[in-house]
C-alpha cells in the first residue's frame, strides 16, 4: 500500500467519522490521493463523468426512488397497511407482525431501507402505540429492524450498487434476495411473537372475514407492482432499468388515476425530493467509481488475493471473517460506503477462493443492512428517531433482540449458500 493510498483511506474514513457527507468525503480523499501521488487532478473529474455517463444501469436508482416517493405521497401505504392488518393482525403480537409484513410488501416497491422507514415508519409506529400494548421504544425499534428487509427483496438499490462494482447480473441479484428477505421477516416475526408471549401482550380483535375481500381488492393494484416489476425482468421483456421506469409510471398511474390521491402540487414536491435524493446517491456512486480506479491502480485486489492464497483459508472462514469486518464497520459507517468502498477490495479474493459472487453479494448486503440498526451509528435508528420523536436511547435498548435475530439469519445465509442461489438457479443462473 502506497503512502498516497494510506492518506486517501485515512481521509475518507476520517471525514465520514466527523459527519461529512460521504460523497464529498470520497471526492476529497480521491483528490488528495492524486495530489500526493503526483497525478493529474483532472483524473478525478474524468473518471466521475465517464463512469456516470456510461452507467446505463444506474438510471434504475433514481427511477426506484421516485416510484417509492410517489407511493409514500399517495394513499397506497394506508391501503397496504389495512391489508396487512387483515392478514396477520389476528395473531399474538399482531401489530408487530403487521409492521414486519408491511416492510416485506413495501420492499417490493422502494428498494431502500431509509425510504421504507421514512415512508411508513411513522404510520405503523403510531398504530402500534395507539393499541396501548406496545411501548414507544419497542414500536420504533421493530420499525427500524423491519426496514432492513427493504433493500434485500427486489428491487434493491444496494444490489444495483453491488452489481456495478462486481460486474454481476442485477436480475440474478434481485432473485437471490427473495428467500433471504423472507428469512429475515420470519426471524423478526418469531422474535416479536416470543417477546409478545413473554410480555403477555393481548391478541388484537381480528378483522372480520367478510371485510377481507374488500380490503384485498383495494390493496390489489399496489400489491401487483413487484409482480409486474419482476415478471418484466425475468420474462425477458425489460431490462432492470426499463423495469424501474415502468415501476415509476405504474406508481404514478395508481396515485393519480386510480386512487386519485396525488395532486399536481404534491407531485412537484415528490419530483423535487426525488431529484435531491438521486443527486446525493449519484455523487456517492460517481465518487466510488473514482475509488475503483484508484484501487485498480494500487493493485490492491491482486495483493489481497495473493495474501488469501498464502493463508490457505477456507471459503467459509473467509466469509465469517468478512462478516465480522462488515459488522464492525457497519456500526461506524453507512451501508453505501461499505458497499462501494470496502467490498471492491475483497471481491477478487472471494472469487479466487471459489465463492459465488451472487451469494457473496447477498450476504454482504444483508450484513450492511444490519449495520443500519447497529449502535452507535445505525442510520435507521436516527431516521426513526427523526420521524417519530421517540428517544434514541429507548429505540436502541429495544432493538437489541431484533438485532440478534437478524444476526442469526445472517449466519444461516453464510453457511447455506442455497438459500440465496436456489431461485436464481431455477431461472437459469449457472455461477
């Protein structure tokens, strides 16, 4: 590792640690690397512009963002929550199960954990608190934990980012996230049931069966979005980017045409907010691609691969070591930094050890999402704190059991690759 690269890493992590926006931290660190290395500073701008303009798949990111924001702005969220209450609200810990199921369904529309938490987070948290059976901290903690499912079940913005740095198929990565996402939902529901049983939380009055058809019909158009999205991709009719455009258009048609819940003034606000979020993500991705250039120049992947070969480490031990590293970094850094800056260093080593890169990507993205609820940094903890006003201390205390449940799911995903690879292989994946 050269002095310039050491200075670059120290700068990016140091600036991120003191709260500087990660995109600007990465750009400053890359520029500092070029200055210390004696290279042309214009290389940073050249790499950023070329990477962004050549990255057709990156168009999926702003399109998924605007689709999620349109869903949040209309009445779609409320219709989906009513459907979830009818399905699982009748069991012990019912409103907690509603919280988790709503995240599972909404994850098929947004692709972002923060979008899920900010979109339906306050609504479902308030619903749990109003029953009088759940503490404010518990409701907020479960909302934060369930939001981690958002980027695992397709569509997924972090999966798009991983596809970009690993040269893997976005379609197969999306498929690989389905069973892991359902597993995360299952372990969270099991933990919610166990806590509800231990605390003797009363069972909510069930939704009458005669009302269920009407509730389902009202929610059905929204429930069809992930079906349309995935069938387009895996039926060969659309690319993931084109499917993202269809998802955004479908969300707009639902909110404006069918549900009549989005007016022109609100739509303008949605577009502006989506543009700001997309610009933020775009800066981060562009700067990460500058880092990829720097890493390739330093020949870091080759050095790590050689080091791993000398250690004669097994693939499972490598994955466990990577999990421990990402869990540690996840407590300090946001998921985007981990995926775009840290993972590219280890992908060649994983490939050299014979680890399937689709499986590796799913495990690492799940790990990075767990970092979103890991104290002290845990971005989702701060998001839920901001949208609900519930004390951060109460959220952290109550999130720990759910953090343990998600770590159990991560261990299962690490040990059993088929959880991730079964569905992709059914659709023709031969990795």
